[in-house]
C-alpha cells in the first residue's frame, strides 16, 4: 500500500502492521494536538527538513453566517484583518511578514475564513504574536475601512461583473441554494458592500472571531514544546465567545436543504461569444457516506482525458464542447454535483442541454465499471501525494478536516470510505442524483 | 535524503555548505542524453521532465510545437486516443507540457512502481505518434472556438495582446499557442515532422524521485530512439517596434474595469549578467503586498485589487512588465501612478528602509524555492537554459545582500524607461478621453490578435 509509505515518511508513524487489515487502520499522521481552556484547537506537525514553516488559521465563519444587508461581511472582514491592531500599526503586519521573507494571504468560503503564512523558522514568535493580536485587538480604522471598500468592489468586478465564468458560477449557486444560507454571494452584493458600516463589521467580528471558533495548524521546522508553549501564551488569555456557539446552533441543517421543485434553466446574457454552461444537482453535506461515491462518480464522468463526458462531447470528430468537466463540491451543510464547460461555436445550446441531461442518466448504466472505479482510486492516491507535498498542503489538509468534521483524524474514515466504494454504490448514487431537479445556467452574448 | 543536505545548507554558513548544496544535484549521461537527477524519497513517485532545446521560434506555422505536444497522445499505429488516455489515466500518470519560443518541456509524473509501463508508453508514442486527421480536425475546431471565446477572460486576452504588441517585429512575436489563421494550416504531416525534429533536437532530462528511478535509463535507451543531432534553436534577433501610444483594445459589452499592461522587450545585452538584479527590481516593484506598486495603487489609493511586476529572462531575450487593472474612472490615474513610480525609483528616491525591507523579503524567502523538489529542478532547468552557473543560485542571498539603492535605481532606469514602454489598456472605448491625456491613444481590435 503506497499510501501507507507516504504517510510514514510524511509524519513518522509510530506503529505499522506489515499486513494491514485496512488502509485506515494502518496509518497514523503524527499530529500533536493542543486544546486551550478557551476552546481553541491547535495542531502541530514538526518537520525539520527545511528551516521554514506554514501556519494556517481556520475561523468557522463564512458566507452562510451572513444575513441580508451584510452579505460579503466575512470577506470584507478578511481584508480588514490585514489593516493593523493596537500593537501592530496600520499595514505593519504585511511588512513584518514579507520583511522576513515570508508570504501571507487569506481566503473566504461559504463556511470558513482562512489566514495563512509561510515563514522562515525564526519568525514563529512574531507571527503568533500578530495572529493572536489581530484576534484580540483588531483595529478597524474608519478611513482604512472605506479605502478597502473600494478594493473589495474592484475584486468583485474582476471576479464576476467582468468575468463571464464568475457570473456563471455565481448564478448557479444563487439559484441552487435560493432561500437557504448558501444562497448568497460570498463576496457580497454590491448594494451591501456600498452600505455596510464599520460598526456592522465590528459587531460581526466580535460575534465570530473568538478562540472557540478557531483551529490553528502549524507545520514545519518548529519545536513542539516551544510551539505549544507560545500558542498557549499568546492565545490562552483571549476569552471565548458564547455568542458564536449560539450563532452556529441557529443554523439548523434543514435550513440548508435546496428548495428546488423542478428543473430550472437560466439564460444569462454575458460577453461570451460561445455559450459557457453549468448544470448542477443538489447532493449531500460534507462527510455524508454517499459523498464518497459522488466524488468517484464526478471523476469517472469528468476528470482526465479518458473520462466519459470528454469522450462524449470534446475528443470527438465534431466536437460539441471545447472543454467539459464534472465536480462534486461538499460544503458543511449541503453539497452539489456540477458539470461545466464551454461550447464550440455553432452548436445548438438547447439541444446540447437536453442531450447532456439524458446522457448523464445513461452513463449510470454504461460508465460505472470496476476498472473505472479502480482508475479513480489510483488517481486519488497521486492527487493526495501532490496535496501533501508541502507544509502548507498538509496544514490545509488537517485544518479542513478539523473544521468540517470536528476531528483531523477523520481522514482515516475518509480513506476507508473511499476504499469501500463499490460499483453498486456509484450506480445507485448516479441514478439518484440525475433524477433530481437541476439548475442549468448558460452565459452567452446571444441571450436576450 | 537530500532534503537533509538542503537543510544543512541553510543552517550552516554559505561558504561551508556550497559544495553540499551542489552535490545534491547529480549530473550524468545516459548514452547521448544529459541527465540531471535529484534524489527525493519523500513519496513513492517520480517526475521526469525532458527539455527540448527547441520551441515555437522555429515553428513553420504558428502554434505547431504546441499542437504537436497537445496532440502527443492522440494516436499511434497500435492505439487510438481513447486507449492511450485510458492507459495514462489508469496509472494516475500526469503528463504536462510547456512550450516557449526557446524551448519545450514535457513532464511525466507517476508512481515509482509504474516507471516501466509509463515511460515505455511515452517512448512508444515519441516513436510512433500518428496525429490522426480526425483528432487534428477536432483539435483545430476546439482551439479556434476557444480562442474566439478568450474575450471571456479579459486578463488572459490582455496578456495575449500585450505580448504580441511588445514583441512586434522581433523573432518572438508569433503566439506560441497559434492563431485562428495558423490552425487552418496544420496537417498531420507537419505535426509528425515536428515531433521527429524534437526527437532529434538536443535535449536534457531532469528527474526526481527515489533511487529506483534509475530504471528509466534502460527504458529510454531501448525505447525512445532519441538523438541530439540538432543544436539549440536560435531566433533571428531584431529590435521591436516601439510606438509612443496607448493601445486601447476595446471589448464588447459594458466593461466597468480595464486591464492594464505596461512593459517592454529586453535584448540579450540588456539582460546578460543582471538576472538577480532584475529579480530584485521586480520584487521591489510588484512582488508582494508590500511592494511599491501594491502600496501605491491598492493600499494608499484603493485603485486596484492587485498589481504585479516581472522581469522574465530567457536565453536570448527578456521581457519586463507591469500587470494590473482598475475601474474605468481611475484607469488613467493608475497608469500615471505607475509612471511616477518608475520615475521615483529610477531617480533613486527610495528610502533605505524600503530598500532593505525588500532585500530581506527576497533573501528570507530563498528557502521556499527548495520545498518541492520539482520546483528546485525547475530552477536548475532555467539556470541551465540561460547558461548560468548554479553557483549563482547558491550565492543568490549574498548577491541580493550586496545590492545597493543605486543598483536598484539603475536597474529601474534601464528596464522601465517610460518613453519606451508599450502600454496596453483593454476595456471600454469611453476610456479614450482620459487616456489621451497621458499619450495619444490608438484603438485596436482585439479580434486582430486571435
């Protein structure tokens, strides 16, 4: 089992059976865990191969936590988190980080806001100081806030208003999850971005930025004891927030169930000379057992040159699409399976849509073979290697699991679940998924 | 474990560790083939990148080398495209390629246990690729349609047009990816001839992986039939056409944001021996959140979301540029600020603090270039291609440390003389008025660049 070898090398396993009963039982990522009294979780993986480390901070707050009027608050706040604290003046964080040779950035999704740094080993104390200080004492300067508003609006234009592919994705999400907490633009609606106040963002910050809503992951050339001591020292005194627990409890699973009753087709006018499209079906939230079969299904249908959709529509004598792919995306509370691509000029959009939805159903019978499933499992292994090749990759891998499943050890179960996926599982989920109501969105300059 | 050597290198003094650093790179010859190998047993997988010292510069039809490698696995006398795809996908083998004007690289990544079947198949294709007409026609149809749809990405379209404008009348002005017209001229015979040429071109193999990777030697020797008859391709060097205008590429619809590209072509004489100095310049101007342009455009004024600078160097030429965007109302202002930054840095009006900050940025970040062995190999490949001694890579932190504010201003003055800059704005035609206050505006049709 090569994956066993991988994880042994990666983190130094403590014990391994020579003839493992199952993949999941055989591997142990050597992660050192720290739980602070204020509810914060820290994971540390020492790796002294190079004098560098990666630090990831996962806050459990994202688009789904926003309410009408403050859409985009999580992302706006992400920008403001770089604007200084009482201790680290305006923009000084970036200078401290880059001035030591490091890099930093952040991203916001529907479920989380993640800050990360890659730094030389000597900078551990400094960065923990910065991260703890911006959690405890963020400066939300009014002038900086208004200046950053312009930057966020430019980012939105770049990603959506001036990018047909962004428009397509956004329209699909808004429609599929309409009237659920996922049915908003993570970057925010323009009127909200223009009207949101510094005080509203500050309230949002106070509600969600607390140690009991944070997972910190540190991977690289660090001394475990010293790192734990520093983390406790810097983050330990920050009080937890009872309101964040209540805020998460308010978001019940049933609120996220897509309300689609029938197929929806949306023709959106946009500056694309040939139609670009997305077809989406609702699925299950992250960790749902059926999710693993759906992952396998998405790879069989639309990943790699030998996949079904590419050989049906792209790599053929008279191509229908210049590109086509399938993916399964799972969020904390819901999921969706989607197929996207770009059509060849001159192909009739409506005919293609009908053909695609019909072919998907027939693929459930013809494409789910033992060989195809084995192929996807082989590819999963090589993808996993690629993902865990760096300190940052491992930090993200662990943090995602801790945040979404509440336990980084869940990767064991995941590996087992992938290993157990059968032809029958994939066929069943294929038939179930493609009978559900769907959303088909296309962006084209010929639409009215 | 070679990572240990690298680690030692960073911990120990530079002088002490130089030999250790270079010792981690194994150079050998497998027959005629030059091989560069770095041992990496972190994962049971390997990467093999074959660098052909020929690229788009000798394409008889624009985009031919790119198409040849795009269609590499489109069929042999024994197997069709689907069968070949199925083979590589089943093994989880990842095959990628890069084509530049000066060189082409094909990289294969797969599990170590699969070296024999995967590399044997790659060799088989190099010997027997047929480029079936049906597959070529399909490729041409898809490529043309995709190119016509490039307007869906203003950034990618601006890059393409800027590249063409700034390299106009040089040996590099034809797009590596091909054009709507050139796709029509491609035939199976031309592609086959191109692959034959690559088979005979001087090439170097860069590999990383566990020691078992050496098994590749016999497979390549037996199956690949490569030779090194042809020397590295060299273009006829000409000076670019530089026009003192702002090119405005108008896009359809109501674009409320404009893409900005500013820069120029650099001759070999301008570039030679100054790689590290120019890398520092690009970092100083646009290499992170704290760079001069990001501070001036985004942090101080909120005019953009991002700004970047580059001075990229090939073997025989270089390119320098600024990449950013802004809303229509502030596009002219953003360009003026970039001009002012060039003037300021060129005149040496840089504080000691900001100079030293960027020195530390570049020196401190040095180790990250070695975290992934494939990235390290990529650096070696570039040094080899540019004919640079790897000691320069070893000495990089010291070289940066030795730079002075004067050398920075000199570099900026040399690379970014405002009057010689090619300026492209891609956006709405309403920009003409504000842009013409900076330079005369020449409106161009984006479709002429497809």
